[in-house]
C-alpha cells in the first residue's frame, strides 16, 4: 500500500491552535509575574501638608433610638435643632455623607422627617444602616 501524494493535494483548511495556546499561556505567566512590580510604583518622597485630611475614617452617624430620641454621633439633638447641628457637623467633617441608623420600632414618619432635615442641611449622600438578614 503506497501513499498517493501527487494527485490528492488539497489546501489545509484546519488551523492548528496548539502553538497559539502555548504562546498565550507564556504571556499569561509573564503578566502574572510582572503585575506586582507595576502596583508598587516608584519610590517618591511626598511633601508634608499642614492642612487637615479631607476624609475621615469614621463616618458621621445620625441615630434614632427606640424612644424616638435623635443622636448626632453620641450627642442627643432635638429635631428642631437638627439642621444647625448637622450644618456644623458637615463643616467639621468636610464630607457630605451621613449614615442613618434607626430602630425598627421607630415610626416611618419620623425617619422621613429626619431624612428631610438631612437634605436641608446639605447632605449629598445618605446611607441607611440595616442589620444583615438572618434566616
């Protein structure tokens, strides 16, 4: 049985992807090895600033207790005085984000009133704190 090589020449239409996969794996390994070097960056001696930092680690929290008492941080505040206290606190914290914590027994209307005062005081971001769902 002899191979007929003269008359059955057909163009090869299949692409061999094995070398492509090999090259891609080598490139992936190279990028994985060099990526940590790019995140470290250049060593730079930064100048010192005398200004206060703009971002605080601890966000400003407005709480409403079960007894419907309103607290700005740890300090109790009357609903009528909430706007002025919030305005001062926003100037001190230099951030327009507030977290609102409310007991589940507090009437919804009071929570909406407090949210209205927050908006009037200039709060741009409001986060409502909830407990995680427990099945």
